C-alpha cells in the first residue's frame, strides 16, 4: 500500500501459516526493480517472537 495515496501497489495471497505476511513482504521487496534505495513500512511484529528479516 502506498502510504501517501492509499493505493495498493502489490498484493500476494498466502497460506495461513503464521508467517504468511512476512513471507509475502520479503517476496514483494525482492521483486522491486531498480538500483535505487527503497523504503518499506511495516508493523512492529508485536505478535511474533522471531525477526521477519531472517
């Protein structure tokens, strides 16, 4: 979701495994093209014990 204009810019459907949101976020970030720096927003993972950046 684009934070400035509330536009959906990418969407993935995943299995309800408890890590689907994190897995989809990593896949979507890897799919971004270009060599310039990207900014990614995320929640604080309050409901998890592991890091989503593994």
